C-alpha cells in the first residue's frame, strides 16, 4: 500500500473567531499574558525549552501512582544507522495476564518537551483499565528534521511490540496516542505501521493532533494571535521539522504531515478530539471526514469554546471533564471489543 500526497485549494475567507468557553476564558487570558502565541519563534526555540518556573515534570514516584506502577527508562535500538531511542515504561505491578498498553508520543510542537510531558494524563486514562504506558523520547526539530522524529517513534513502537512478552504487554492490544504534535506523530507512526506491515495497532488516540503543514485552514486564519498555540507558532514548528521552503510545498511526506496522505484506508479505530476555538480545528475535522470516506471507524469530538490544551490547563472545568470522560469511554470500548 502506497501513501500518496494530497493537494488542497487555498482557504476561503472566514468570519470572526468562535467564543471561548466562559469557564476557560479567564484562565486563557492569564496564560496568554505570560506566554503569547508569538513566543514560539525560530529565534526563541532554545529559550522555550527551558523549564517554566513552578511547572515540574512528573517524577518516577508520581508516575508510580502510589506503587501501582513500576517505572523505568529503557534505551532501545533506534532507526537503522541512527541513535538509540529512550522509552519511559510504566507497567502495572500486579497484572496477572498480559495487559493492553498506550504507546504515548508527547506533544510540544515538534520543537520542545520530552517523554514525561503529557504522561500523567495518559496514565489517568490507563490506570482504571489496568493498561501499561510506554512513552517515547524522540529527537526534536530543528536539530533533527523529518524523518528523524517519526522514525524514532516508529522504532520505539517496533521494539515495544517485539518485546511485549518481556513487558507483560499483549502486542495485539497496543493503542498509539498523543496530543498536539504527539498526535500528529502518532498518526504518522500508525500510517508507517500500515504501510510497512509493522506492529498491529489496535487503535489510535489523537488529541488535538498537529496534522497539516499547510497551516491555511479557516480555523488557522480565524484563531491567529489567539490562544496558546496559533498559526504563527504552528509555522515555527513545521518549518523546524521540514526545513525552510519545504512547508506547504508539494513534496511533504504524509509521515510528517498525515493530512497529506491520499489513502487513509485500512487504519485502525480512531478517536480525534479538538477545541472549536483553536487553530487545529478544521484540519482535524477534515482528517476525520476523510477517514470516514475511506471506511474507517472514527469518533470525532469538537469541544465548543475549547482552546488548545484546555483539558490539561484547566482539568476541573466542566468542558474538560466531559472531554476526558469521552476519551475514557472510547478507550474502554476499544479494549472490551479486543478481548480474546
């Protein structure tokens, strides 16, 4: 099966941006004053990688969930001829039979963060279902452009599936997932697994995924300058990944930008969600629609008034709780349907 590249006409004029959820709007105003969208610039990537005061990455002790999980780093072979890849492996301690697993790809616009970012939220979904979580550390752009990041992620998935017995994981019940750039890389990894006849992916969990380098959808224009990741930030991330002059051109790989894939048939059950008030809205909705047209099983949620990452930033908000509950319910259904 060959994955070709799609073309698309230019975006049409759009109206004013949709309103933010009233419970989320005050928090977004504070966040935007501290770190506006245009903070993510090519000349500022190193600065953006520095720790944010007061925001700590979860320690092994926190990730162990009171001793319910064993947590360890494992260095595994990377892509052929490339450096090894580090996996942060969280395994349920008391599982008597092989468990299902989430293979997690972290977000960060392709340019920041590490494999602990977003991991606590994945464990929130995994723990009630007794799932393992394996979080991959991939090389960041611009130091490592495409295909380095997605190949790192794929190599980690291959190792996880091949060593499933050692990890007490059922290789037939691996869900690939991530948020933002991690969602885009997760979608690219799943396309690779299909095209290379690689590991069997049970399902993919794509949370506000970063899918389209063209960055010209109606929502990209509507939300410019608004939220915590807008089209200018997106341009920085895509240019870092693809290189100057490549983004938006005819030769972008679908493994870098999954919206470019002409053939979306044969992909596993997929969950996509996105806020209505964020730049990724329309590219994510379009991807879900094209997957349905290809005969795939897709559940799509567009959360009214949600900005990018609203569920992580304001987890106690009603909208956030609804979004998290929808993911948990979908994940539970995938596992129930996959039991031998």
